[in-house]
C-alpha cells in the first residue's frame, strides 16, 4: 500500500468511527462466558512474520489467559485501521511503524503498544559487480524500487545527506530479475521473502534498512487510546500470550514452522524452514535480551517522525511523539515477555 492510500484508509477510519457509534471492543464469546473474544487485525496475509502469534493460538496460550482470539488477515485490498478504531478488532498489527505515525498525524486515535520485529525487514540487494554495502555506495548507481517504497528511499537519502539526483531511481515491481538482467544495480524487498530472493543467487549483497541510519520497527501491534485506557488488562493478556508464542518459537523453530504451515497450508514448508533463522534475528537482539520481546525505543520513533516530516509525509503536520505510543502494556507484561537475545 502506498503512503497516500494509508492516508485515505486512516481518514476512512475516522468516518467509520463516527458512523458506527462505537462498537464493543472486547466482548464475551457467549452469554455468561468466562473468556473474552479478541480479534487481531493484520495488514497482510498470515505468514512467517506472525509465526509467534500462530504458535500462541496452536499451543493454547491465549486460552490460558482466558481469551478466545480470532486472527483477521489483511491483503492488497484490506483496510487495517477501521476495524480497530470501530471496535470490530481489539488490536491491530502494521507491517511498519511509519504506518501508525501517518495514521496518528491524520487524527486517528491509535498508539503503538509493542513491536514484534526489532527492525524492518526491508533491504536493498546488489551484486559484487556493483556492490552497495552502505548508503554512500548508491551514488551513481541505478536503484530499482517499488513506487510504494519510494518514500523510504527519500528518507534514507535525506538522513545520509545524499542528493537524490546523484543516483538513477527506477520504478520496479516485486520481481528481482531487473537486478539479475543488469537493468538496475540494486533492487528492494523484504529479506523474509526467501523464495523471491532466491533468483538473485548466493553472491547477493544485502543492505538492511537498519544499516542505512533510519530507525524502523516492523510487525507493530497497536490499539486505540480508549482500549489502552479502559481495557489494558485484556490487551496485556493478549500480548502475554503472543510473547509466549514467540518464546516457544525461539526454542522450537522447526516445530513452530510446522505448526504454522499446518494452520496455513498455502505456505511452503521448505521455504519457511529456510526463513525461520532470519525471522528470529529480526525478533530478538541485545535489547530484547535486556528488556524482553516486543520492546521499542521511543527515541527511534521520534527520529522517524523527524525524518518523515522533512520529506513531506505529514501533510497536516507531524504527530506528537507522546501520542504515538504507550509503554503501559509492555510494563504490565514485563515479567512475562521472554528476555532472549
């Protein structure tokens, strides 16, 4: 989805919220039921990025918390924000933290409560004949990038004081062959897309987004201001179960992959087994070893706001930092989230 489309969806969420009159966010599954039903709305199809969530469901971790959870996958034409704002979903997940910043800048009352990936899986891929190992290596090169990700490149170049006119920028799709056929010197895409990247070959050089100087978080869990204020206990139960799912995945990666492919047979077992080490490297690092899975640094979010503001992403002005996140749920689950590095 483009950032402009996200802006449209964010504005649409406000309209839906006004028309709905406010639906119940957390509702019992049956009359007099002890468990509560929580719908989690994702902005993309269920895949390896949600493996810990899927494991939590398959292993009964949500049930232990007294929750009945429904996963609501997204896709190319799916809106993530409206179901959460109207209460049809208790919490949501964005692929990237920038999506929430844009929504908040548009007036949507949602906040980050946890981040599943410590860094965005977005990267630039090149070959030894024209290597791009650092942002400065882009100067004079031909960069193929999806139009929907152009704002990321603009932000990276701004962060590194590089004039966009010093490189050639070409729109491409999600096919990696423009690199292998020599049409461009680099292509972009998600490092977790093992199948698509396989066409580049073993000499592939990766420049991860985290190494460009632009901070980012991915698989960002979010909830409304109202839910955080009034239903923090339920949100904490959901995040506690999800954290346990990620912990179990770290301890039993191959079994976790098998459980996920069982639940979503469209996934390829062999491909996912190759990808799981990368998923773990995105989910756990030295900070999660200290502060637990799901943690994030508000300073990184502040830097994102600053850079995206400079490249003109916030047409109505940047959001206030303290309105973009809440650490309340992380604090409530501090003793339960796995401290793995």
